[in-house]
C-alpha cells in the first residue's frame, strides 16, 4: 500500500513522494528532523484524520519556527470521495498566520475499470478555481502504470507538455524504476531529467529509494531515502541521505494508531551522547533515564547492523571493528516512557 506523503519540488516540478505504509494500521502522524549545525532539530510534522469509513479525511502539517521555538501551521489537505468510494478531489489549504486559505485542488477522473485516468491541478484565484495543469495516466495491458504525462493548461484549456514519467517493473511486479523527462519546447522532444530506483527487502517491502539527476549526459547520484521497519513489520522511520555533502540530512518518524501520542510533536526526544563520533573500534551511547531501552543501528540502506534489547542501564558500548567506514543512523527507544532518540554515527577507522 502506498500513500501520498509530501511534495518534492525540483525546478518547479511538484513530484509526489510516497511512502510504503501498512494496510493494517492507520498512520496517525509523522515527525521529521533536519540535520543542522552538527545536530538534528525539529523540521515539520503532520497529523492525519479519517472518516467513518476509514478513509483519509485530512492531513494537517506544521513547520518548526526556530526563531520562535514553536510549531506553526503550514498546510491542511481535505479529502473528498465520490459515491463509488474513490477519491473525487482534495483541497490543499495554506495558513497565513491567522487563518486557512484555499490554494490548490486536485480533481480525479477514472476510466471504466475504475483506474485513475486524469488528475487536474486547479489553483484558487479571485474566488474561483482555475485549471493550472493536468496529468494523464496510461496503463499496460496487464494493468500496470505505464506512463504519466503532465501538461500545463492556459486560460483557454490548451495543453502544453511539461514533464512525463514512465515505469519499469521487477519480476514480482513491483516498480523498479521511474524515469522523468522534461519537454523541450525548442526541439519539441523529451529530455531526461530524473530517475527513481527502488530496492526491496526479502519480505518484498520497499527498502531504498535512490534519486538521480541526469547531468552532462549521465546519471548523477543526488540523494536517497532509506525505509526502516519495526519488529511489527510496520514502517517506523525513513532517512534521507544526500550524496553532496555526503551525510544524513533528514530523519522521519511515523506514528500509527494505538502507538500512543497522536501528535508527533508530543513525542519525547531523549538526548543521546555518542562518544567518540566518528568512532574507530568502539562507541559508547549514553542517555538520561534507565529502564528497558532498545538501541538499533542501521546503515544508510536501512539494514540493521546492531541491535541492543532490554538495556536496563543508561549506557551501552558497541564494538565497531566489524563495521565498515561510513555513515550510520541509530535510534534509542525507551519502552517504559515512550521517548525516542535518533542521530548519526560515523565510523572512520
């Protein structure tokens, strides 16, 4: 199951970034941290609500204002459904510091097989919704998504190609690559722009999303997202690694129903001291508060390289001699009080 998570905007192109989520539990909120000045600080948070039929009803996001040390409203999406239960449209509202105001609407059309056919992007202007662009979906004979083409629309409804994406699949039918191309008005042809490459684990879960840019006639690594799953099989974290400057940039935490606090910003953040960092042969994690802690260390592909369970004290030492040089991510979870700590570990022997 995939659900729209947020927008990636590159060169004016709003690309939907989707996360693999569980069909058994509803995602209630998420919380993102940004690496800045040598530490992770709050970046943004989102909270979801659902209607009586279990369908996504709203997604409200807030950004962290460092100058005020406070969360401020940013966007609110409201989702509406047709009589068949399919998504009809959703409105994306922005906040001006005082109130919400309409900004964008996505309207959906389906074919006779109930597959998505066209998505219209409308913008709110002088009290009216106006067409801005549209996306047209084409499928393979076996029902897989083949291409998606985006067109800019003028005030008369005339369409001009803007960008398109096309897909390849692995032997299990999962998306392997998505390639984006931009329309060149001068040559009236498509030119390569961006490539998404997906990797999956042994349980067929999405593990790694690599994003490359096409520059100087070759693909150049830009950044990747690593997906980290909990012992319950649910996606619990994602990590963004930028190849330039070569470090972890963001870490996202996902909260499901029955996980405890519904507001991601209410998650307790446990400060963790990591020394030495960079580490050579050993590294020691120290934190405040003892009692049933779990520490996990992952490489940038999301593979767990060390797990420490049921740690009763407030420190633990990891022998790093078997780990290769590179960047790792650690997570500390205190089972008793629900607090979490996350950070970056560097191995440099």
